[in-house]
């Protein structure tokens, strides 16, 4: 059987009432995309490819506002983000190009307030930030599994650390 080929810059799929429900084409920059629309003509989902080969999916709510995204980037990293009704990213899950995962939680202004991740060797770490985006607390495990907890002052300097300083013989040093 011989394959049939249709060539066009854009194809629109209509519903029984003539409303465009899907569009497949290329942008003015010759980048491919696939879009889906609700019965109200509002964009609900779009998949596209960027010039560097990155690909992304955006999903919109019933008002047409993008509320979730998923992207795979040319460096091998990936991200998934959830956006509130005001357009601010509130939660994000990502994988670095080397494969290290991170989860971040943002406040209503879109500022990161908490970040959980794994270092390249697999050690978990939780970072807590204040409303100005300054790191104030760290909790995690070192590469050998030793737990660490540290609080930082307003200048970003450690104000308290556990376990505390260790002396040359390996015992915890009681001096401040």
C-alpha cells in the first residue's frame, strides 16, 4: 500500500459545530507545535519543540491560563511545574542534566521557600529559605550517612550546627 502525504504549514481539526479543537503546525520561526482547545475556544494544552531541541508541554485551566508545564531540555535536564491561578509557580520537580532530582516549593510571590534534593552521590538535603529567598536552615545526610543540621544567621553564616565541631580525636568538641 502506498502512503499518502499531506503537506501544509498548519492543519486545523474542527468539531461538528465548526470550532477549532486541535491545531498542528509550525510557528513563524518554523518550530513544530500541537495545540488542543476546549469547546469555549480557549487553549487547553500545547506541545512544542524549541530551536535547541528542547520539548515542552503546557496544560491550561478552563480560563486558558497555563497551570502545569513539563519540559525536557537539550542538556538532558527535565522539569515539571505547577502554577497557581495567579500565574506563579508554586511547586516544581526537576532533574538536573546529571540526573540529580530536586523538589521546590514557592510562596504566593513565587519565591522558593523550601528545596529538597539529592546530591550527585545520592545524599539527601533539605534547604529552608526565608521570605527574602535567603538560606536559613539546612538538614541532610553527608555522603557517609552522617546526619547534619545547620541554622544560618541573617548574614548567611552558620549560627548553630549539629553535630557540633569535632576535635582531632573524633569526639564532639563542647566549646562554642
